[in-house]
């Protein structure tokens, strides 16, 4: 299938229609932003890395029974995906304290947590993606009780699968953000209304620390000006392919 019309341009991806309304093409960009778009830059090769890595991971998750929007890779930066209505929720899982969790609760980065944490943010750039709880989500009708149960179940399954997978690549999964979508129409695999994993799983959306050195191997290198940004993305992609 081929790109027809650009439907949406986000901070890191463009989304195109195809001849079939049930399918879209996502095109990953090298553009990088942080702090809700306040910091802007380019990470050469990031589009290729994030596309390649997301597709490898989505394939691995599908094998473990987690439905995803992935259909087929079209080029180094482009992928055919199922069209879904994205739930306006950023689903964050934290295995180790870092980032905004450390800041908000005054816990040093790297502290082990007594329990894996699931957080929701309301996906809304104007509001700065505020933290939101189950009652807020139901009150604002962002998802139903059943949808929330499904999302929560998948999120923990995905965490187990990712932790194990990244460890085989010498990476410790500190935390990550995922997004889910609702199928618009049914196909061979899913019925209309089913919740499936969408968006991406990449160094932009995960914190990954090298198991041996503790070095940050993710977008924090860009957010925090740690240097070797491009090289780190390439290294993560190389490990994914091993
Ligand atoms: P945080 O500690 O800044 O809240 O980030 C938690 C995780 O979510 C981290 O792995 C990075 C990821 N993330 C995104 O994918 N998009 C975002 O806009 C933000 C703020 C975080
Ligand atoms: N997606 C964030 C932004 O709004 C960046 C981040 O990942 O921290 O720019």
C-alpha cells in the first residue's frame, strides 16, 4: 500500500492515509523534542532506529499474544499499521525511580521500587499531559471501566515481556510509555472496539540503562545534553538486531 494524504503530523511521526481506510502509514522523523516541545532538535537516524526497533518489539509482543497495530514495514522509516482511534492516555510503567517520578516524590533516580507503578497521563499537549487517575479517566469519559482493565492488563504483560527482552540485549528497562488504540472496524485478528497496542516503543519512549555500566541508552541523552545521542540510538538498534 502507498501513502495518499498526510492526515497528521506529530512531534516525531507523520501519519498518512492509504487506499484502505482500515490502514495507515506512519513515517518516523528524525525530529526530537523534550519538555512538551520546548526543547527542539534533530537526531540523525532516529527515524530509522525507532521504526526498526518498534517493529522488532511489536513482532515479539504479538508472538506473546499482545495485539498491536503493526502490519508490515514498508521502508526504513515507514510502516503500515491498523487504523485505530488512539485513547488519549499515556500509559507509563515504572520499574525503577527516574525522571518525573523522582522529581515529584523526591526519590533519587535509580532507587528500586517496592512495587511496579502504573501511571496514566492525559494526552493533551495544551495541558502539558497532566497525571490523571482512574476516576478522572471515567469522569472525563476518556475510557470505559472495561477498556481500563484491558489496558492495565496489557501494560503489565508488556512490561514483563520487555524487561526480559531488553535484558537479553544488556539493557535494564527503567520505565516506559505506551499508547493504545481502539479498532475502528474488525479484521481477521480483531473486532471493532478491541483495544490494541499502538504508537511506538523506542529509545524515545523507554528509559534503558546499560546493565554493565549503568549508562543511559535512551532519549535522556538528548533531554539532558549528555552527548553521544546519535551513537547511542545506533547502538540500541544494533543490539535489537542481535
Ligand atoms: P517521565 O519520567 O518524564 O514522566 O517519563 C516516563 C517515561 O515516559 C520515560 O520512559 C519517557 C517516556 N515519555 C514519553 O514517551 N513521552 C513523553 O512525553 C514523556 C514526558 C515521557
Ligand atoms: N514527547 C515530549 C515532548 O513533548 C518529549 C519527551 O519525551 O520528554 O516534547
